[in-house]
C-alpha cells in the first residue's frame, strides 16, 4: 500500500483546508479504476506544533520500512527532510517550499514541487516594476532565504512587532512612492493572497486598498466545495482536526467529542451555512497546489508501474499524463512552470475590500488588464516611483554623486544647445546658422539682424543725417543767393561751394549704411564714405593753405602748395577705393562668431588693409589740415577762417580716434551704428559756415566792402595763386 504523509501547522483554517484537499484527492484516486488499478493509497496527518524538528520527526517516521512513500511537509522542514529523504530514496513533493536552492537536482534529486520557485515571483515583480517604469522603490522582505534576494528593509518573524515598527518608520522617511513587500503571510498576513479577516481590519483596510500583487495561481477543484460542506464529525469520528474545528465553529461538542466544557451539539449543525476561510472556495491557491501534488504522485506511481524495467524510452512512460480535467501538468526538472495571478485589492461600492483578478502570468508571458487596476491614489493613473523624474526634452541628466544611477538632476541645456529626447545624457550644439528655441528642444534658423529703418536707432540716425543734408543744402542756397557779397567771396567762394557739396555727400553717405546690406550697398557705402570725407578735408586744407600762402609765403611756394594739395588733385582716395573694390570688395556676410538667437548681417571687409588705407589717408589729410590751421590761427580776423578750421579738425580727429576702439568692441549692428555716428559727428564738426550765415542773414551791415576791404586785396592775391 502507498500512503501520503502530511505535516501541517495547527490550527490554521487554510491549513485545514489543505489537509482536506489531500484527503479529497486521495479518495478520488482510490475511486479511479484506471489511474492505480488494484492499488489503494492512504495518508497520515501530523501536527508540527510550530516546530521544524517535530515536523521532521513526524515525516521520517512515516517512511520507515515502507516500500513507497510520498511526503508533503511544510516550508520549515523542507531542507532538513531532504537530507534524510535523499538517503532513503523518498519521493518528496512540496506544495509550499519555494526556495530557488531546491531546484538544484544534484543536491535534491528526489525533490519536486507544485509551487513555482521564488525566483519566478521575484522576476515577475521586477518585470512589472519595469513595465510601470518604477526605478525608485522600497522593499520590505523576510530575513530568510525567501526574502534576502531583495534586501532593503528586513524584518524577522520572531521579533515582528519591533521590526515592523522600525520598517514603518523607515518607509515613512523614505522618498519611495512604491513599496514592495516580499514576505510570508505569517509576517504580513497573506498580503499577496486572500484573507477575509485581513480585509475587515480597519487599519489594514486603509493601507491595503490599491495594493497590487503577485499571488499563487488560483483554480477550482470540481466537487470540492460540496465535499467540504458535507463534512460532519459523526461521519468521521476519529478525525480530531474536524472535531476541533467543529467545536470552535459551532461552540458545541459533537457526539464523538470528550469535551466537558461545551454543551453537546444537537446534530443539526451543518457547514452549508458557514462562511469562513475553511469553506471559502473562491481563492483556492495553496489548496490547489496540494491537490496537484497528490495527483502528481499518483501519476508518477502509475508511470512506475507501467514501466517495471524503468525503461523510460517508451512513449507510455515519458508522455505527460492528465492530472485533472482541463489541466495538463508536467515538471521541468523538479519545478512546475511558473503561473501566477495578478491581483488588486479594490474597494467595493459598499466600502469593503475585495480581491480583483487583473492579470495572469504564464512563464514569461504577462497578461495584464492595466485599466482595471485601482491604485491607492484613487485614480487609474500609474503611480510615479522614481528617485528623479525623467528629464524632459530641453534638459540633460546629471548624476548625483554618491547616489544610484536612477537618481539624477535635470540640467537645462545652455543657449545654443538642445536635447530632443527624454532623459538625454547630453545636450547637442546647434549648427552655426541655427539656434535653440525657447524650450531647448529644436534648432531653428537664427533671425537675421541689421540696422533697420524700422527701429528707433535707425530712425534717429536717419533723422540726424537728413537734417544735416537739409541744413547743408540750405546754406548752399544762401551762399548761392549772396554769392556776390564780400562775405561769400572771401576765402574763395568756389571752395566754399565745393565744401558744401562734399559735406552734403558726407551726410547722405551715412544713409547707405542703414537697411539690409546688399552687394552694391556694401561696395558703395565705403567708397562714398572715403571719397566724400577726403574731398571735404581737402577743401578745408586748401582753404588753410590759401591763407598761409597769402600772408606768409612767397608766391612760388604758395603756388606749389595749391598745385599739389588742391581739391582737384586729391585723387589718392579715389585710387585707393578703386583698387580696394576691385581686388577685395566688402560683401554681405553673416557674423556667426557672436552667439545668440540672432545673427548680424553685415558688410564684411574681406580686406582690412583697404579700409585701413582709406582711414589712414583721411587721417593724414586731417592731421595736415589741423597743423596748417593751427599755424594760421592768428592771421587777420576779417579774412581768417583758420580758428574755425582748427576747432572743426580737433572735433574730427577726436571722433575718429574714439571711433576705432568703439567700433571694434561694439557687437553686431551696433558697430555699424558707431560708424554712422562717427560720420555724422565729424560731418557736423566740419561745418564751419555758421558764423558766415549769421552775418549774412542777421548782420548784413557787416557784409560790406568797408569791413572786407583788406580781405578783398588779400583775396585777389589768393585767387591768382589758386588759378595757378
């Protein structure tokens, strides 16, 4: 006769249900004439009294001298019994031992189990955490082989109250939003499985709502509920466990009981109206594993009897057998394929907690109804459990020193750099023609910037330039109208008209610098600037030389000065400009050297030498003119313009000396504004006609031959010299 021994812990209703699942399976097998024909199987049940030693002793006592034995013991006695069982060649089938170490066939060749190894449950939890993108989680685990695979906060079963309080304080101080509990029900009572009394506890109810867990798979056992509810002590008078349960459930002593402290039962008591964990068939998890284990052992015996020579090469011995209707069962080594239920504690409309099935795990496949999950937050939104929130596009990740890799800071990309992916490790610089947008997520073309007529600065400079040209034109009209008066004829009226024309060109040439640069505007602006200023200064220089030639020089020397430095012979600037514009003319160019969302469109001087020669030539004329004017400053006032020319040239030289550093240091379009300002300021500085206009318009009595007789005589000499 073959028998099964079952060692369990008294007095747990779930364990009692497991016991009767074994009994029910044994009775089914004995009624099946095809599974083990001509053979009956029996069972023995032992109480481990909460002691692994007692469980080991009870289990070993059941295998002494027996030919065939299949033993079912609980988790605590598994390792000890295996060492003894291996020596006796005892088939050991566990419904509860989950340690991954028991999968080692070298150490435990006779061990089998109908519950998956813990490693599959841990992997499932890890895959779910990855699926929900949880990277910063806390873990409360048992300080034993079951829980040490996920060490963060550990608790000990023998000191659960103190350790649980410490774990709670640690969780409260933690920044983790998701806590994984990896512990047996004895520590956190059936947190991943079912427990109706746990649901009813108020404190547990507040915490447990929204718990999402991996549970041992649940299944149904045909006819088992009717079998349980039909149990009665009168039918099994020798069953002490049933009698003890009966006394606790109904508060009376069955006929077979020897208890004197309880009143006798009236015989009408029945389990059909009882709702307890013993009669609850909605979540048959471990109970179903017990049922499978018995049938697995029975089919193993069937295969053994079908292959008396232990030749497993035949198909009858190696093919899998039907365990229960609708369930095909086989071992992989000593393990069962991993199958779990994904469960969620949810609050019902009535306010009570209920366990909802929201997915299944079959090996590596996870079938999850994510929309059916009720989280503790009260919403269907998946909780965020990260040490650091993902870095949005426009930022980059920067690791925190001394922290795990999932803890980081999000650094905003610098201007001109972008990141267009979430959790980017680096920011990438935009090409020179592009710049980052406001969010730092994309490179956009840089906006072209130039001194425009639409902006305040451009309008101001244009107004000043036009005003100067208008004033110059007005003076030209006045001088033309009064051209025969002594005041206009003094100091050579032809030079005065030429100077007014050149000054007007100086004012107008500044307008060419305003607006979008083009090929022709870039070439014309520098040429117009150089030629107009050279012509203006040449006129002033000749005016000064004429004065000196008339009063202090002999006729041949004076003629030489006028001949070589007259405005008609100042062709140097024209030559320089022609060569410059022919060899290396200025071109419109984007100044990409300056960083920013805008890029300046400017007239780039391909040849700095040409611009330097123009400025140098103008500077040479200005210095010469200033020197000559200084020498002629004390000549007779009625004829002399040297003081005004000296003052104007001082202004001119001061403006252009300050221009060079200001131009070099000004960014973008402001360098163009500085150049325009220098042109306008020096143009106004060269304007020496204000005193003459005042006399002509407001003091006409001074514009007479008597006041300019001496000037007329000197003017005739000058005119003859100039005509040379």
